[in-house]
């Protein structure tokens, strides 16, 4: 039996046992040849759908259904899955660029996409050796499944490297019940990939990552999501009660998954989304300054220098992301480099720097527009961009990251050359 036949049989089997079969259409599962122009036009379509509904998504604090439906129609949810499993085998650079394009249109859509792709990246890199997870990835491609993430639990805030709730059960089946403080788009997702303590007797840092599909769990709302920004992420809190097969636990420990993929990939994808928000703010500020120049017969308005500053910080942010992507690509084949203090603190500090630059850029863009940027109405309002981007420093608190990195800052010295 070849792997293709086995995989498809497996998907049907899995669906059947759960009583919620969802057709796997072989025709739609055929791998698509990645092509930069083709990808650009597909992303543009999704971004257009996201932009058209961004204001309503924000006003109503609702899931960006139209944008995610468009992403499904354009098969963007599976572009990072290897081609042999039905995806397009695209890497972090392409994914981060999609996050950027979506961030220009609708921050919530971009962040949802970034979180989904982070989970896909974990499954692709760390689930490859597991038949169950290969089937999940194949099904994700065929059905364009959207995956949510659950790491934040109870009162632990952004302490991702400790879990309270344990996986329980026997050799075949497992259960998990956790108080998930925040699960973005939990209700809209087709599955949740969650951290958990390995077992009741395990230390809180001895974690695993488990993938559950919608038919495996129930969500009981603990709180809603009426937030300053990122309102379309619908990041409510839930009691997650899940059960499934023990094979649904990814084979590698979460410690490895976190350092090799989860942390660096999340920080890169998030920073792409934030750079997109900042780009939209810069474009708006530029339009404002152009209009002012036109109205005054060629005189630059006094706030024009803020536009220049916004452009400068945005340029720095783009450079930072490009450098971090190159660093991730160079490290990704070598576990020792991925696990090194230098790489880990570098990718954590990338998050801190990128979030601060994104906020600074949007602030400067707003100042360039003055009152027209501050007010909530009019063509140059910057309110949504500013509210959305203010999530960046708190989404895993910069303070927490800086405090955790403090000890590593004592090691080593500054490089001898700027080319090191
Ligand atoms: C838009 C959005 C979407 C999200 N989606 C999800 C999701 O889908 N799934 C999920 O699991 N989580 C999600 N989260 C949660 C996120 O991952 C973090 O867990 C959360 O933002 C941290 O919350 P906190 O500020 O309450 O916690 P904490 O990290 O505990 O921070 C609380 C306060 O303590 C300060 N602080 C913390 N540690 C230190 C320290 N060592 N030194 C000094 N000060 C410190 C912080 O600055 C902050 O003021 C989301 C968050 C946002 C903003």
C-alpha cells in the first residue's frame, strides 16, 4: 500500500470513528505549484476581502468570516504544508509576507492567519514522524481547516513554558480539561492545538503539544472579548474539555517544539502582521500629507516630519524582520543553533523590538495627521491601527520577555565586527 492510499484511508477512518465525517476531496487535495505571481494574486484577493470588512469586524468585534472564507477559497491556509501532503511547501519568509499583506488590510485577519500558520509550522516540523499528524495535515489541506492556539491558562499570563492542566488517560485514549484564559477565534476554529502538562505527576514545565479537532472537544465560555483592539480575533476565554487518541500528542516534547518552531515562528509571523498594520498607517499618513501639500499649493504641512519618522521606523522594522527571517532560515537545519542562548534570546528580543517599532510607526503616522488621525471619523483616522498595534507589546508581555532574557544578557560580549 503506498502512502497516498494509506493516508486517504486513514482520513476516512479517523472521520468515521468520530461520527463527523467530512469529505476529503482528492481533486482539491492535489498539490499546487507555488509561483510568486500566483501567490501574490491570491493574497491580494484575500486582502481585498479583509479590507472591505475590517471596519465592521472592528466595530462589531466579530470574526472576519469573509476574509477567512476567501483564504480558504484561495487555499492559503495550507500553503506551508509539504507538497506531498497536499500543500505548497512554502517557508517562513512567504508566510510572514502574507501576514504583512493581510495586516495592511485587517489586523485581526492577519493575526488569525499568523496564529494558524504557527500551529501548522509546529505540526509540519514536529509531527512529521507521526501518522496521525500527517493525516491531520493532509486533511487540513483538503478541507482548509483553521487551527487555533491555546497556551495561556488560568492566571499564568504569558508564561507559555508552564502548564497546569495535565493530559490524563491510558495507553489508547486521553482527556484534557483546561481553563484557557484566551483562545482567539476558539469558536470559529476547526481545531485547537494546545499545550498541556505531560501527565498528572509531571512538572509544570514538562509539557506536550496536542492537536484536537472540533469533534474532540467542547468549549464553555468563561469570558467574552471586548478589547481595545484586535477585536476580530474574538479571543474569549473558555473551559476546554477535550478527548482523543494518545497519538494526537505530538511526538516531541513541547520544550523542543517551543525553541525550534513555536517561539521563533510566532514572533516572525506576528511581526509581519504588525508591520502590515504600521504600513497601512504610513500609507494613510502619506495620503494626508499629500492632500495637505495639494491644498496649500505645494507647502509641506508642519506634521510632515512625523511622516518621515514613521517611514524611518517602518524601514527599520522591515529590515529587522528580514534579518530575523534570514537568521531563522540559517538556523533551522541545526537543532544546536536553534537551542542556543544566542538564537533564543535573539528571536525573543526580535518580538520586543518589532512590537516597539510597530507602535512607534503608527504613533508617528497619527501625529503626521494630527486631529484628522486622532478622530474616529474621516479618511485619515488612525484609531483602529493604533488600537490594534497596541496589542503587540502585551501579546506575551515585552516586560516578561526582557525579564526572562536578563540572565542571558550577562553572557558573552558584543561582536568584534559589524559583520558578525
Ligand atoms: C490579541 C491577542 C490574542 C491572543 N490570542 C491568544 C490565543 O489564541 N491563545 C492563547 O493561549 N493566548 C492568546 N493571547 C494571550 C497572550 O499570548 C499572552 O498570554 C497574554 O497577552 C499575556 O497576558 P497578561 O498580560 O495578562 O499576562 P502577563 O504576561 O502575566 O503580564 C501581566 C503584567 O505583568 C507584567 N509582567 C509579566 N511578567 C513580568 C516580568 N517578569 N517582569 C516584569 N513585569 C512582568 C506585564 O508587563 C503585564 O503588565 C492573546 C493575546 C492577545 C493580546
